[in-house]
């Protein structure tokens, strides 16, 4: 049966070439396709020179899959890994093969799990089981692309009718090809790891959408975009409440919506097949391969470069995530507050203020507020014309708006502030740092006139706390600076104030003076024709940033404490950097072209300092 289907598929494909040629001529597709092929496919190119370890592992996976390695590997800001080819003749002729690696996958998977994903994607192009499988896979993608691009009804209708027939005929072959790709994934990483990966991917996808929709998009409305874009995603996935949420998704992953062109079997079926393949003793094995990001050399540097490329030309101003949610939370409260207070004013409720609303509730005139809400706007909660359901729906609307109005007033009077919460996206805290929920307080007040009076008293109590905070004076403790974390680059040897090594971390700059053992090591490097700068860098990177910053020979300054950094280069090849901190302290560093550099340190400095970084 499979052989018969294969023969029919080839016949249909031959006809498809003729129809597609007619369609492409009719639609004048050739110029459009040339333009698209010549455009940037997106992402950050990872060359073999920069990432030899990554390329070695990908080549090994391709060899196992029985297919050629990609011509390019690109890092992309998506929960996705894919291997695509530029094809012509509906997939019969292949061109540049690209592998796309999604940063969220590198952050959320283990190295073995990443191997499972990449093996599956390379398996789509494998000819180990059947050469026809890879051809059918390419042809289905190409036919779907042509069908989606047609607009002329005279061409679109017959070609799409034929495409449906072709996809119906080849679906069993394509599904067999998907199953073969899953088997390859199990061969490479183990069936249990492959199954766990399939469970993890929907959870990662859900977390990424939460991050983009609740956090990133909150800033874009106000012209802001988050700095440390990908690090923020790791922080979200590390939150205990988010971990529980993602664990629930992984335990029962939802079935994704599929199109008529999708060849994947149901996810539950794929997981069940892989778990049945797992050996009985494999259950006790622990994945000790480490995080998938370790497949890259200096992943933080690559993530930073991709972040800059992703937002290049967006016109958005980079800002810390904490600042973005503070702005977005306050603005959202202001909009809802305006909705309520305008409605009160239009209905001649005086005074049209938060206290005016609380006075109405405390005096037993709750219906005056509830009547501001149109019953029709409360559906579907008020469906069925049930009066009690309608009242409850109105109560929830007023509680949301009144809670926002209370929050807006507290924030405007510096009695409360919005803080970043990875379980949130934000939370409102009073001046003592205690979380408060004005919406819940407002809902309770709507059900009890006495509670409304207590709510007014609570607001007045915050007034007293603000006064006490003001009287405390400037002697309160200032928070300790954020400890350094994650190396991005290094430069050595440098000179100036006794320093010999400059380190760029994710949270700031660090300067190191050489120890006695450092001097000995660099002296030996000079005698053996080695590089003193390389030796200094290696010795520094052998220790964690936090460990180095705590040493007596180190000076560490966070990014937000750097007032200015000016980079200069003379005609003689001598370079210098003048650093000024917010406290007025500064350093003047010098080095020559002979100094060793690890990573692209100045683009990173430019990223974090922005206008505070200048170059001659």
C-alpha cells in the first residue's frame, strides 16, 4: 500500500510541476520569489569560526540523520528550531540549507533535549529510510507556499483544488516521514528524553507568549522595549508560580491547531509512541547534559547581539523591565480610573472622585454606582437575564475600575508603586513594600458599607505612613549594587591605576589588578612566546564574576553607576578609555593594538550605556 501511494504521489507531483509552472507564469511570481530569496532570512548568523563547537555537534547530528549539514546556522528570537531550504521546481531542486535556533529553546531545554529537536528537524531531510520522504516533505512545503501566494481566481481555484488532492494523497507518507524523524530523535537523545522534549515545547511556547504579550508589549505601547531581553525570559521561567504553571502544561500538553498542510501526527500520539520505546531502566537516568545554551561559545554575547538586531530600527527606547512595568501598570490604572470618574461626572455624581465613590457605598447608595454599567456590556456573565447574575457582573466591573482608581490615586500621591512581578506581570506595593490588591479591596467594599468606610480609613493610614517615611530622613540604607553575573568579553593587558584586565559582565564593568600568581603566569607566557594578555583573560574567566568582584584586587561598577565612558584611538595605535562613575570617581585606561580581546566588548558597552558611551 505504501509503495502504491508513493507511485501515485510521484505521478501527482509530476502534474504539479506543470500546474505550478502555469500558476507562476500566470501570477508573475518569478520576480517576487527572486526578491524574497535575496532578502535577509532574519536572525543572527553563527559562523563556524565563531562557534566551532556548535557546528561540530550539528555536523555530527546531520551525519547520524544521513543528510548534509546546513550551509548556515542562524539564531532567532522564537520558540522554534527548523531546517529550511531554498528550493525550486516545487522542491525538486534544492539550494541554501539553513538551520534556525530559537533562543527560548536554548534557555529552556537541556543540551540533550536540543539534540532531540535538531535531530528531528534534520530527519525531515534524511534519505536513510526513503529518498522519497524528503522529496515529499519539500514538495508539500513548496506547494503550500505557491497556493498561499495565488490571487488570480482563474489560477488559484484549480491549483488549490489540485493541492488538496496532493496533500490528501501524500498525508500518510508525510506522517510516516514524521514518525521516522521522531525515531531518529529517539536514537540520538533517547526515547524518554525525546518524549520529555515534546512535553516541554508547548510549555516553553506558552511561557514565551506570556512574556511577549504581558511584558514586552506592555512597553511598546509607550515607546519602550526591555533591556536584557532574553535574560528576562529566563527570569520569568524561574518564578515559582510560573514553574508550577509550566509543569501543568507539560504534564498534559495541549494539541496545537493544525492546518490542512500539516503532516504531524497528534502530539499525544507522538509522546505515547516515544514513551513506549523507552527502555525500562531508562526511567532512572538523569539528564546531566546541562543547559542547551552551553552549546554556544559565550551565549550572553550572542543573545545581546540578537537583541540589538531584533530591535534595530524599531524606534523603541531601551529600558529595564522594572521601569517598563512601572510605567505600564501606572498607565493602565490611570486609563481605568478615567473611565470610572468620567462616567460619574457624566451622570452628575458629585464629587466624581475615589472618595466620592466610597462615600456612596458607605451611605448605602451602591446602586448609583452599579447603574453606571450597561447590563448588555456584562455578557456572557449576565446571560439568561438573571438579575443576581447581572448585579454580580456589574459589581465586578465597578470593582475593577474602582480598584484601578484607588491604585492610580495612591501611585500619584507616592503612597504606592508598581513593581515587576514575574508571576504578574506587576504588583502594587505600599511604601512599606507590602503587596496590596485594590481591586479585591474594592470588591469587598461593594458588598459591605462598613468595609467601604474601613477602606477609606486604610487610604488615610497610608497618608500617615508617607509622613513617617518622610521624617525618617536620608539616613535610610541604600540597596546594595547588583552583583556581577555572566561574562560578555574581556581585554588585557591594559594599564592605568595598576589595573591589567578589563572585564565586561552582564551587570557592569570590572577592573582587575594582577596578583603575584598572575604576574608569574604572564611572565612565563612571555618567555614561552605566549600571550600575557590571553593568560590574564584565561585566569580571570576561570572564576565567577561574583567571586572576582569580592576580591581585594578588583573594582566593580554596575552599568547604572557609570556616568560616562569615552573611547579614544590615536594614530599610533594606542587606545584609551576614560570612565566616570556617578560618585565622581573615574579611571583612565590605556592599551595598544597588541592587547588581547575576548568577545565584542565595545558593542556590549554601547548597548548598556547608550548615550553615555562616546567614541572619538
